[in-house]
C-alpha cells in the first residue's frame, strides 16, 4: 500500500509538472527536462519495491545497487542527447532490466508460495501489471526507433495507451486481492481433555 501510494503520488506530481510547463509556462525546454528525468524516479521507486519482494539476498542487493548506474546512464544520456528530442534509450534499458527482475520474482513465487494461490497475492498482481507495461513499452520504443510511417506511429501510440491503461487498472485491482495473513508465531495447542495423571509407558523394559 505504501509503495502504491508513493508511486501514484510521484507519477501524478510529474504529470502535473509536465502539463504545467507545457501549457502554462509555454516552455518546451522544462517539459523535455521533466520527461527525460522521469525514468530516474520511476526506476528508483519500482526497483526498491521489487527488491523487497526478492528472497535471495544477493539478488536483492544487486537490484538496489543497479539504481546508481542507471542514474548515471540517464544523466549522461540527458546531457549528450538533443535538447529538443526525447531519447528512447533509458526506457528501453529500464524495461529490459525490469522484465528480467519480474520473471525472477515469478520464479521465486511459484517455487515458495504453496499455502495459497498466487492469484491471491497483491505483489503478484502488481508484478503482472508492471510486466505487461514494460513488455509493451519495450517493443514500442524498439519499433518507434525504426519507423517513420505516420500511420504505424499512430498505431503504436494506441497500443502504448492501451498498455498503460491496462497497467493502471491491474495495479488498482491488485489492492483488492484477498491475500492471507501469514502466521508469524507458532502456538502450542494442548488438548483440553487430556489427563496428565494417566500416562502409561508401553515401551518400558520388562523385568
């Protein structure tokens, strides 16, 4: 719940800033700065969330450590790219990294969760939403780099919108998953009708 609230809050704040800079300030420069730095915010919040759902400590630390190199990559791409054009490289790298991490989380979940179906897990549905989103955007940015046809670009934008809306719907519905509460404490249950004064030892050695 905390992750969902933080992710939604940051996403809304960036969208408001982008719209404000484009339609109120009439500044495309500020708009492109926000759009180019958006992958840093998105990658950081999602990476921290996914790292908390990985059981392997080495993989968990690796996910957290990869955040800094990704920041460096996005900032260098921002400085070296055309100021009036958005580069597709950061979203491509981000999507590829998250697809690999989420596939590994699915593998861990299927191997370790046995007490209840995965469909009852909030984390599972959040990962499904993000996997759908990053898979769709990965191929979207690949095809966008190699085509100039307006009709095809319009079709790609439609697919991107569909993937984004589907992701948001799945993330919202994930909060209603009926995930069982894990029992963290083991209790010793003693029958109430036991007679503690009536013990017999059938395995005593014969005299």
